[in-house]
C-alpha cells in the first residue's frame, strides 16, 4: 500500500490555520465469525461528498463540547448509533483536506453493532460493513488518473474497490494509516 498516493498527499503546503474543524468516527467491530469489520457510509447525492464512501462525521458545531463530541453526535444523527454503543479506542492522526478546507480528527471506536442499521436518508444511502481482510486485499487496490470538478488537471488517485464503490480521498487516507495498526493488534477489538 505504500506506493499508493492520493493527490492531496503530494506537495502539501504548510498547515492552514483557516481550516475548519471536523471529526469522524471510525466504527470497528468483530462479527460473529470473529472477523474484524469497519463501518462505512455511502453518502447520498446531497452535499460536497455526494455518492462517496465515508465514515460518520462532519463539521464541528458551536454546541459540540469537543471534536470527539462532534464525531459521536454525527454518528447518532447519520446512522442512529447511540453514544452508549461506542467505546472510543483512540484519537487517530489528524488529516487536512485541501479541496474542502477541513482539518479532520478521526476517532476509532469499537461499537456494539445494532441489529439493523438505520440511517438519515437525506445524507446516507447505505451502510457497509467491510471486512479488514477485504480492505487489505491487493487485488482491490488501484490508482487511476482522475479529472474532478475544481481540479486544474487530472491527477493520480489511489483507492480501494469495495463492491461497486471506490474508497478514496480522506476516508482512504484514514484507512491506509489504520490498517497496519489494526492488524498488528494495537487495540483490543
């Protein structure tokens, strides 16, 4: 995975104090077979990240007491995952998004999986429970040249294929840093 890049990982400018604060929850659990799984959302076509795979999360609201509070609030709002169902294991490295102007703090949380996932349909179209083994499969990793709206030219974008979806961008960068730590058993999940 080390050879894979995303356009915002190359030639990064110095940290921008004008970036807006945001947070995401990275839900993880073991299924009945003992397999480690991450929970991802398929964003609705509403908003900047429409149609993309993401973790529950969003911008910090003035009423949030902390960025962790932001991540937990957003998980409750987007996929009705109650705070009581989350045991926060770690604050992960902060990642900045140059294209949307956010400084995102991810939190790894072991969850008690609900019997049935529900979600806020305005923001989410599906919840995916992806095995870590699937995310590690080299056959699912690729890099392609993409030309996206707002980009001055095409650039190589690395991603992981998950069914009909592509995990890329911020969520890809979180997963890329997280997978070695998860598979090394850094946290009791």
